[in-house]
C-alpha cells in the first residue's frame, strides 16, 4: 500500500520497503561555511548538495542511484532517520527516478 494523505506535500507517494541500503560517500573534499556551533554540534552550509551513491534491492532487482540528503531526525532509541532525494543520472531527462 502506498502512503499518502491529503496534508502530504510530497511530490511522489511513498511505498513501504524493507531492504538493505549501501552508501558510498565520495572521497572529495567539500567546502562548507559554518553557521553556528555549540558543545553538541555544528550547523554549516554548502554551495551544493553533498552527493551520495547508494545501492538497494527492490523486487529482486539491484538499483544504484545518486542521492542528496534532504533531512535527518534523531530517534528515541539513539539512532537516526534520514531522507534522501534521488538525483537523475546525467543521461536521464526526467527529474524522477522510477523503480
């Protein structure tokens, strides 16, 4: 079942999935400018989104996509939840990646 409600402002409906996701972080140095700092963390801005390569399996097919982190949230159990936006490959004309 696809998740969506009337108050949802997302571009595409969400579909539940349980699969392993592997991340490949580019080894480049990315410049950023600090915004603020505290004893528990730092906020900074970049000129461009930090690219992440990820691989996951859906319906028995292995997919590899480039993505940008768009949000992060702490969980009560000490873990983190992340939201990534897929980035089309240079040769793809659509703004969406279809699974």
